[in-house]
């Protein structure tokens, strides 16, 4: 397995997220990725590489120009408001909701933070843009290698983009859920741009991949499948219901498996099998897996009960789809166990 890791991920280092009216320490910390790297030292699964630069034009295949421009300049704008802001994370605090029908770009920075986000749990920091861009490059490079491998017939069939910040909550023009650039969506688009016709996304993170769903909702070249905590009770709350099946040309190309809090491996695995069946029926040529391990029983912010050993079976099940596969790291906040759980998936996969 070819592994692209983000060498500047630690430049994105949020201090606080808003939770129940208080600023609490961030769950999405650099240590998470370092634990995966440490586990890959103990159980090497392939060559570790760092990505080169990717162009803004490649990011624009998924994200809007004005969102990317905003992200690129946001930190400098934040500090320009007050030099003391250099020691504080930027968080949004005002949002347009249903009755705000225009999206004229406001001059006010706080207003633009709100226009381009959906929660106050996702701090933007000095190094966020640099780290997120390098992370997107990991996903794009992984997809490029896969596309080349598919074209050659005997080249790379599996790759892993090991990066943070994560991506699946980020939409074409919004951040949230600790995500800024949708790494998985960028990997999918790269595969399509390099000649594939049908790509499937399997999102196994605890939280619904609202960004990925919204990006591909009206398209029939991408099947999006997500297993997640029921949005009636679980973040991100406003998307991820079972009746969201896609729209327009994309009708039938989005599949959600909302599961109740407390779901253990047997029921979760049943949903996984149904999702994989749909991917088979779709006749996908490649698979992008949004690999969050916040389904773990010990995860501090999630509610499923998967055990460390179960992740070996998760990998085996995904391997049975027998598709060229790019794994993209997403959530997982039981920091000390994240490495073992992620590498178990990859080992089970037979990487
Ligand atoms: N007190 C990913 O797993 N906050 N994002 C939940 C926690 C948002 C998770 C509240 C969780 C976002 C990529
Ligand atoms: Zn998650």
C-alpha cells in the first residue's frame, strides 16, 4: 500500500471548539495522526511518501473559487482585525439560515466566516490553509497513483491518504465538523478526471459525510454510501437521513444508513454489507473510503461500540469488494487507539 502522509498537518492546531456555551479543548488534535504513523512503524504496510504541490485549479474541481480565496486569506484577515488575534483561534458566530435568501459576499470578516461554515466547533488557525492544502494533495496524489495503476493493469491498486484536518464534512463552499477541504471528494474527482466513469464513496466515519453527500448529490457518476449515527440525535444533525437518495440525475446514487446510538459491530456490519452490495450493483471502477474510526467503543464524542479487533473484519469486508481502493483518513478521537484501529482496517484489507 502506498501511503501519502501530510508532513505539515501539525500546522493546523486548533485550541478550542465551542461546546454547550463553553470553549473546550479540541478533539481533532495532531496526536491523532502521529499515533497512526507510530503504528505504521510497528506494523509497516507500505511505502510512506509526502505529496508534492497541487494547483488551486485542482481544488476548484470540487470547491468554489470564492471559498478557496476566503480560506487562503482568512488568517491574515483575522489578525488584521486585531494583532492580539494571533494567539486566538478564529471561530464563526453568525450564520445565514433559511430566510436569508441571498448570498452576497459580505465585507465583514465574521459574516464571511459564517457564510462559509456551519458550526462553531471548527477553529481556523494560522496554519489551517497550509495544512489543509497539503492534506488535499495527499488525497489527490493517492488518487493519481490509483488511476495510473488502473490504466497500467498491474500498478498500484491501493493507497492511503493519511492527513488531517479531515474532510468529509466540508462542502463545495463551507467548512465545519473539523473539516475544510473535502479530501475524499477530491480523490474521487481526480479518478474521474483521469478517465474513470464510475467511482463509489464508502464513508464509515461515525458522523454522516454531509459535505461529500452534498457535493455529489445530483451526479450519477459517483455513488455515495454513508454509515453513521442517526442525525435525529447525532452530529451533523441536518443531513444523513435514509430517505436522502440523491436528486435529478443523481437520484438513486446516494445511500444513507443511519444507525442508533449504541450500535455494535453485528448491526453495523450488516449495514456495511448492504452498502457494499450497492457499490457492487453500481459497478464501481474504484472505491474511496472515508476512514473514520470514531465508531470505536471508546470514542469520547461518538456512540457506536466497535472494538479494536472488529476493524480487521472491516478491512476484510472492504477488500471483498475487490476494487482499486483509496483510503482517506477522517475522524477518530480516542487518540491513543486511533493508530491501532486504523492500521487494523488496512491490515484486514490485506494492504
Ligand atoms: N462535543 C469528524 O469526525 N462536534 N468530525 C461534536 C463534540 C463535531 C466530527 C460535538 C464533530 C465533528 C471528521
Ligand atoms: Zn466523525
